[in-house]
C-alpha cells in the first residue's frame, strides 16, 4: 500500500529580519498571517534549500544546536511562516505546539483562553466545549478554570499548552520540547498521550535537544546545521552521527 504524503518541502528557504526573530510570539504571527501582513523583508537566511517529505503515520524528530533553524522549520510546516523560496505542498490539518505560552492572554481566565486560542485557530464554536472539558481534565486545572492565566505557575501553563494542543483533532502534530517541561508525573501523562495519538495514526514531528526522547518517539530524524539539512535518515543512525560530530 502506498503511503500518503502529508507535507512536502521542495527547496524551501526562509529569510527573516532580526526583529521578526526576536519579538514575534505565536499569537502575533498567527494574527499577522490572518491579516495578510506577514511579509518579512529579507535580512538573514534562516533556512536554506530544505527538501523534506512527511508521510502519514510517520514520526520525525528534528535535532540540531540552538540557532540551527529547528523552530523556524516548524513554523514553516505549520503555515505560520511562508517560504521565501521553494514551495510547500500539502493540506493536512495541523496543530502547532510552538511557543503556545506566547499566545496566552494573561488577563483572561483559563476557560477564556481556551475560547480565545480556539477562535484564533479557526475552530468552530460548537467544537470548543469538548475541547474545554478535555483540556481541563488532562491538565488537572479544573480548580483554576476561572483564574487569570497570569496567576498560574510556569508548570501549569506548560500543562495547559500541551493539553490544549493535543485536544485538537488533527492529522499532524508538532511538539517543540514540551515533553521535557512540567513535573515527572505530568511528563508520564504526556508521554502516554503521544503514544495514544501515534496509535491513532496521528503524524508526529518533534523538535528537541533530548536525544532520548527522539529515540523513544521517532523513527526518522532530520539534523539541521546553520539552517541547512546536514543529515536525514533513521533516528538511530542520525543520532549516532550527531553525537560523534
């Protein structure tokens, strides 16, 4: 049986000005995308000539040192950034877990933030109630539902972010270091949920510095170096080369 291609990058490059790199939260990026004014003026090449295919049911990790372009690649795959060159092909439903805490409104309550984020991502209002129930239950924030988000601890916000992102129905989920945040008990819950999503056929793209997580959850690995593809292949092989390097 031929495997279904969800997303393909062909010769994708990305140029961003310095202020775009420093100041853009997920919220501002999404709002800019909606308004159609996310047209960055070329300043620095962040990604260069990336070719990549993501297949349904595949699990892919993206590794590399800080500044190698990992999070920027996720933003391209999430359709937050538009490539400066090359093309992105694919219409799979995607749920980005990228700096989601940057999208919070600190003055809104936990429940109001679920409404806010859902509407921001274009989710129909009738689908928001079950999302609220799922988020509160998984994050264990029921008793904090009516508190402003700014009053929550960093760990609580991390739990909320992960619970929200994994409560949205999507074919493809991106995870950016989120399994390593929060306490050990929640990390186990997050690990179990990722396994459950994989069993359901959800495609996983994991950006991480934790090579153990990459080995545990992914079969394919992309190594980025200075915005370019250094190596792509089986997770075991790529990590062996990466550690040697």
